[in-house]
């Protein structure tokens, strides 16, 4: 695995957590901030929306 993949996986996990919270009501603001930060870091490594889509797609 490389840094781009690690960053994409971390951000996708954070996003998934926020999406699940949205399904259950209201997300935790700290989790939203963490997801935003993770996505910002992932952006530096060239992670795209398509990378997130692949990781967040139902299995």
C-alpha cells in the first residue's frame, strides 16, 4: 500500500462513519471535523471522488 491508498482508506472510513450517523439522525460535529481533515490530507495525495466511491460502494 502507498500513502495515497492509506489516506484514501482513512478518509473513506471517516466519511462512512459520518454517513452512518446521518442515517441515524445527526452526526457528531467532531466526527465531521475529523472527516474533513482526513479528506484534506487525502487531497494532498491526489485522492479523488472516484477513489472514495470505490471504497464506500456496498460490497
